[in-house]
C-alpha cells in the first residue's frame, strides 16, 4: 500500500470514530480523525487524503453538505458516508459524489475492504503515471 494513502474519518461519536480508525490502522491504512463538521472541514486538504469517511449526522452540520464541500475542494477524493436507512439521504449522497453509502449498523470488514480497494486503485494509477 502506498505510503501516501491516507483516510480521514469524520465522525462525532467518539466510540465509532475510534473503532473505525483502529480497524483501518490494523489493516495498515494511515488514518486521521476529526470529531465533526467544522474540524473535518478544517482537517481536509486537497491531495492529503484519498478517502474521507463521513457520518451523515454530525453534531455541528450535515455530512452530505460536508461531502459536497470536500468534493468541490478535491474532485479526486473518494467519499464514503455513514447513514441510516433513508433512501432520500442515500440518493442525496450519491448525487453529491459519494462512492459508497454505508448503512447502520456498520460492517467494519466491508469498510476495510472498500478502503483497501481504493488504496490498490490509487497505487495502480500512480504506477500507470510513472510508466
């Protein structure tokens, strides 16, 4: 896995945030965390993160709105959204560039698989650019 592949987890629930980060790190994925909309927006920088995992119901803002803002800052970032089972939220998320909507309760093995898949895709794109 590329040393430059890093995931940002934006989740206001400390328990969920810590478990997600631990699972990703255990799989060798560099992971940073933010505890809400404002801190996530502040932490995100174009090119720094290849994946952002965002909870839809952040204490200080909407996860789907944050997805829009992050995608506008860096169109190449892959976005995963934690959400309930609302079809409206799912459709809104997909329309603003979210790749995967993960419903509660979260399947951590699926999340890890998706992050590793993105890391492999990123590595492959870098190799293709370098010839």
